[in-house]
C-alpha cells in the first residue's frame, strides 16, 4: 500500500483504513472482475497468512470499485518503441524516445527509472519533466548535448478518508489529523489568488460539515453525466 511512502507512514495509512473498518489485503493481485465479484491471487506464495489463502480466492460482490490505475494513452502503442506493462514509453534519461533524439515523452506516458524505482505518475513528475524537456529542446536548437533528467522529490502526501492523511516531506513525516490539516493548508496555499482560496475553503468546509459530494459523475450505459446537488 502506498509504495512511494516510507514504512512508518504506510503502516499509519493501513491503521487509518482499519479504523474506517476497511479490510486491506496487501500482497495480492486481482486476476478477474465479473458481474458477481473479483478473483485474486497472492503476488508471491507465502505473503498471505494461513495456508489456504496462499492459493488466492474470490470475493463475491455486486459493486466493484477499481482504483488500481489505468493504462497510458493508446497513442504510445502506435509509436513502435519499447513500452512498459501499462503502455508507457521507456525513455532515455534525457526524456527522448530511444532511437529518436528529437522526440520527447513526459508525464503519465513516460516510464523512467531513478535510483532503482519507477518515477510515480503524479503531477510533480510531469511538471518537472515538461520543464526539463523544454530546456533540452532549447539545448538541441543551440547545438548542445542533451542533459539527463533528475526528479527532485519535494514531498508526497495522501489523504485517507475524512480528517486523516500521511505526509512525507523529507525529514518531516506526519500522519493522522495533523497531516490532513497540513494537506489542506498546502493545497490552499498553492491556489492562485485570495478569492480562490476563500472560495475553495468555503466549499471544503461545507462539504465536510454536510457530508455532501458536490458533483457525482455516472457514466456508462446511460451515456450522460448527472449532477446531483
Ligand atoms: C483522479 C486522479 C487524481 C489525481 N490526483 C493527483 C494528486 O492529488 N496529486 C498529483 O500529483 N497527481 C495526481 N494525479 C495524477 C496527475 O493528474 C497526472 O500525473 C498528471 O496530470 C500527468 O500530466 P500529463 O501532462 O502527463 O497528463 P494529463 O494531465 O492527463 O494531460 C494529457 C492531455 O493530453 C490530452 N490527450 C490525450 N491524448 C491525446 C491525443 N491523442 N491528442 C491530443 N491530446 C491528447 C488529454 O486530453 C489531456 O488533456 C491524479 C490523477 C487522477 C486521474
């Protein structure tokens, strides 16, 4: 769970979920989703407690919510270049496509390893890669060699339910209510303009107190978007 975070915060996140009565199964992958539930198997034998679980199993359910990520844009498949398992382009460290030094790939379509870990598909990575590519394009125009990209991690936060979060900001690590307050403060801080900040703060406070979701998207069979106030 939350592989980008250090162990202490991962355990805190798991604890927060358990307090919300969520039963988390780590070390398992879903192998099939159908109308009556999901089938799963352990990622490697021995990770699940108890012998019978080691083979995997099935959870009957009529409602299944998928939050385990999606594939990259199908555009990448048409490029004829090396891709990873979810269709992202395995770029050079200069963010160029292998064999095509004048083609750059950034953000969610880019698969790049740094210090033995894949860079996460988050906005910070996409922004830094975009800026770096722009600098490399200017260097190429000036006839200079391209520079390797290095991601600077300024910190990661994740919200868990109402009033709990985990925050990993280098030496500063926090979990629980304080981390959640910090998440709120930082997101408001980065908004542009006092009026925006005030409006968002008001909307969040209203949603928190009334337990209402302002917008609900229902897609699929009816092919339309519903807005429920
Ligand atoms: C629900 C959700 C929540 C998230 N929350 C966070 C968060 O809290 N913090 C965080 O850091 N990151 C978050 N992310 C991830 C973050 O949004 C992405 O990592 C980031 O937007 C990637 O930027 P990008 O420019 O690569 O892609 P995008 O922002 O997806 O931009 C790609 C653009 O290209 C367009 N496009 C696609 N195909 C074509 C085509 N063939 N021709 C022309 N245009 C095309 C798309 O319409 C889109 O506008 C979240 C993502 C999701 C889905």
